[in-house]
């Protein structure tokens, strides 16, 4: 056994790859920086989203999804599920290096040394130790698949809030796919290689999104753009309709983006798209998918993520014409409901800014009907949350969310939130508690609302820049103060305490911005609050409020030459 282990380690050093997922440079494989409960929540949500991807993958890449699901199950302490997942892959694909390595890791955790040793022996055999040239060639294909499966994992890592972290993971993905292609070479079956090309192209597109938001040099964008478009063009050679349709959609996206460059990327000409239009590519994608509800749903989701909501709605309608049964085609109803809600919220924001008329509440009715069909056959955390959001907007005024117009709808929202909270990990979602607090504030339950917002704040990941819960909490505590309680001290005490907590969580300028918003939107109430705090000699928060509205001192004038020298 020790000799086999030494042989494997020697081979790994030569081949520069290690089977398995537990050694990968993932946040998931490290101890949580913040509370363990929040890491568990994020991992569970990731597990749910990855499950949805399982039916979208075919061939060997489905084992990449399942290995990832096993990894997530392990980190959720679902060791039996992890073992079952890895063992099932080994049974279906006995040459899967990652599955054997991952299964051995689970056995180590369970203290089953004999079973773990068998996994090491199997790895030794599959990696080509002391084998003839024919098997060594075959082992290179196994290694290529191993690396491609590892590449698949990186974009699904947890806690990728910062663009820099996401960029690192996406870059690691491309590195591993390229190494997989080098290892496998001509041994990789054509369709399998094209599926890797498609994944790589989608990564290049995501990287392009990050680079253009950073205002980096156009040269860097050209490189990613050209590689992505060439890979998509190769993908179009596939015989799989799903990949071909999605690839045409992405080609349309790339052709739209060429207008963002001062010089047209050369790949547009090299790949034969000089006279092509994005809409033509989208039309080709839709025509390829017509008649297949599953592919139409994939296209609708992609168009939704691209912000092409009208087009996504039309494709959802096509999918529902093909397969109207909610039990078999719940995805189309869910996507259409999201779009209806997005239409309403978009128009609502425009109306608040005075840029349009009152938002069409028929969009809320459409979303509710679609979600009711899904809830009847597939009740889940996401559906309950989305239904609660629909009921909330039905219950408030179309322009002023602080005005209650339908208490029954708000009560229905609270019922939906209660159902969501009972499902894992609903109770740990900040958004759930924020929405619950908003509903309770509408019903006049300011203290209960404040408690919900406090819980939402506590559930935010350390380093989060989202101040929604803080803003709602400040507003709720101000309402609690103005409700006319004979003793205003408890409300003031809570305000002082949570402003101090906020200053520990957020940057100083962020907290000042929220206090400034509170003053500007509730000037009379904040003035009365300040007057009461002065009378009770509680001056700390008063000073903070004054600092937020104090005009900035005029900057000293600089010589004109120095002004122009500042870059």
C-alpha cells in the first residue's frame, strides 16, 4: 500500500494534477471567515442551484455536476449523501478519477481505512502506473476528464461577492480546461471536446463583463472576446441542438458587444460574421429550439439574464405552448413570473422618479397566477419567497410603499414568508426578514418590524455592502419613536445601539449616507427625535445626524497648473 501511494505521488508530481475536489483552491474547502451558519446557508443554496443544472448536462459533464453535488453535500455534513453520490458515479463510470478520490476522502472522514485503501488502489490502476503504452494513452483521457470536471467546479464556489474573487475563479476554470485539452488531445471525443469549448466560451464572456466594468485596456478585452467567439464558432459544429442553440445566442451577444470597441475585434471577420446581425443569430437559436420545451427554457433563462426580458417572455410562451403542464414545465412559469415582477418593479421605479405613469398592476396578477401553478406542483423556498414579494406589492400603494392599500394581500405575503421560513435555509436569509419586516411595518407593528430588520442585519455576511436592512431598521425605529409612546427612551436606545453596530459593520461614509437619507426623507420626525435627545442629554446620535447634513468645507483653490497635473 505504501509503495502504491509513493508511486501515485510521483506520478502526480510529473503530471501536475491531483484527482479529487477536496484539495482545490476553493473558499468552500477553507474554514469560514464569518459565522459557520452563514457558510452553511450559502452552501445549501449553492447545492440547490447546482441540482437545477444536472438535467442540463449530458455525457461525461453530468459527472462534473454530480461530483460537485457530492462535494457540497460533504461540506453540509451530509456524509451519507456524499458517499452515495460518489459511489454511484464510480458504478456508472468506473474510470472517473475524481469520484474515486472523493469517495476515498469520505471514507477517510468516516474512518473506513480499508475502503479508503481500495479507492487508492483503483486510482493507482486508472492513473496508468506500471501499465503499457496503450493504457497510458487511455489514462491521459481519464486525466483530461478529471481536469475538466475540476474546471467545472470553480465558478460554483461560495462567497464570490467581489469581482476580483470571481475573476480568479473564472481564470482558474480556463486554466484547467486548457490543461485538460492538452492532456487529452486527439483522444477526447469530438462532442465532448465541443462541450468543453462551449463552457470555456461562456467563461470568456463572463470575464469580458468584468473587464469592461473595470475600464481596463481594450487590448485585454480583445483577447477574451476573440477567444470566446472562436470557441463559440467551433461549438456550432456540434450535433447537440441544445449547445448549438445556446451557442448561436451567445454569438448574438458577442456581435452586439463588438460595437463597444473602437476597432472591430478580428475574430468577427476571421469567423465569418462580418455581415451578421445579432437578431439573426437570436432568431437562429430560437428556430433551433422550437418544439423542445427544455431548450426553450434554457434560452429564456439566458435572455432573462442578459436583460432581454420581452424576448425571454416570448420564448417562455413558446415553451408553454409546447408543454403547458406545470408539473413538467414549471421552469417556464417561474421565469415568466420573474419577468412580470421585474416589469412591475422597473415601471414602479420610473414612476417614483417621475419618468412614467403608474406601474401596471396587471403584471402582479400575471406573476401571481404563474406562481400559483408552480406552488401547486412544486412548492419550494424560492416559490414561497417570490409569491410573498408579489403579495407585498399588491398590498402597498403603487407610488408610496409606506401606504397600505390591501391588508389581505400583506397578510398573504406573511403566510408565504412563514412557509419559506420553515424550509431550509429560509430562516437564515436576510431578504426574507427584510420583506417580513416591511409587511409588519405596514400593519403598524413597528417593534416587530425592527426585530426582523435587526435579524436581517445579523445575517448579512461580514464585509457586505448591502445597506437595505440598515435603512429599513432606521426607518422602523423612527416610526417606533413617533408612535406616541409616553416613554421614548427605549426607541432612542435602540437607535443609538444599532447605529453603533452599523458603524462597526460598514464604512463611516456608508453609515453617514444612510443617516442623511433618513433626515432628508423624514425631516420633521428626525428633528423631533433630535430635540428629544437633546432634552434627555443623549447627544452622541445628535452629533452624528448634524455631521451628515453639515455642508462640506469649501476646498482650497489650487493653482491652475497644479489642477491640470492631477490625473
